[in-house]
C-alpha cells in the first residue's frame, strides 16, 4: 500500500492529473482489479480526489502530509504506515510533530503514538509484531529494567479527543504535552532541561489541551 501511494503521489505531483488508464499503466505488473481496489482506497482516505469522470488529482492534504513525513525518521514513517493499514484511529505525537517546525532532532527516538483507550493494547501488539518493543502508560514497571528500557521504540498513549490532531499528527501544543508526560512519567530519553526550550517555540493558539487526557497537565 505504501509503495502504491508513493508511486501514485509522485506521478500526480509531476503530471497534475491521471486518468484511470494512466494509473493502470503506472502498475503494469499489478492486476487491474487490484489497482482499482488500491485507487478506491486512496479515494476513501482522501489522499486523492476526482477532477472529473475517470480523472484523478492529488488532494490538498498530500503536500502537508508529505512535508511532515520528510521531517520524521524512517521508524516513525513505518509505524504510521502500519497503523494506517490497521484501521485503528491513531495519531503521532511528541517530537514527530515538532521536528521541522522550529525544532531539529537528529538520530532516533521512541515514537509516541496516541489511540483510543480501547485500542491501546491492540496497537501495542501490532507495533511489536511488525517492529520492536512498545510500552503503554500503565507498564511503568518495565522501565526499571535498563535492558528493556533501551529497546523501547514506541510509547502508546490513550487519547479521548481526536480534535487535537490533523492528518495523523498532533497539534504542537498536544505534542508538547504528550512529550512532557513521557519524559517525566515514562523516562522518555529526552533531557527534561530541553522542555522549556521546546515550549518556547510553540506559538500560542486557541487550541486547548484539556486536563484528563491521560491525566496530563493542560496547555491553554
């Protein structure tokens, strides 16, 4: 799915629009019914839209999402793809939503994922099956084992308010709140002294992150 989307998006950027026959020609090795299924899926997800009968263009959301992806590590992009295919509601938070927006973090860091409370364990298991160790907010006992702590690649948090994100990425204020929570409660490998600097670059907006989403302090 990711390979299909990437190739389709690249062709749309270069050519502006594609007919159904153009799309078939992009994937000569793929059965036409399979191409049609993927094309329909991209329409349903809003990644592309119809300009006319049998003519497709890139949706307005693609450039923004592509810009996000260019500023996050491969680990985060892979996790996004896995969860996007899983069907669970989710969004990335923490450094992935600050990197490139006044912050530049090089190297690897655990990916913070937010999902519905009822899906936390399922998202954790999906990430662990496909990638590596994921920890949830109620598994603090794991942090006492230094060997396990070094292996953690994903922090899965519950969220009840999905208005605090757009296109799978938390707004900056929410991203900071989640990062603060992970750094102070879950030993996320970010020096606490860096938090005031990160907060200083966030432009105030009307967005309110209410207390109670994981019991975190609010940002107003």
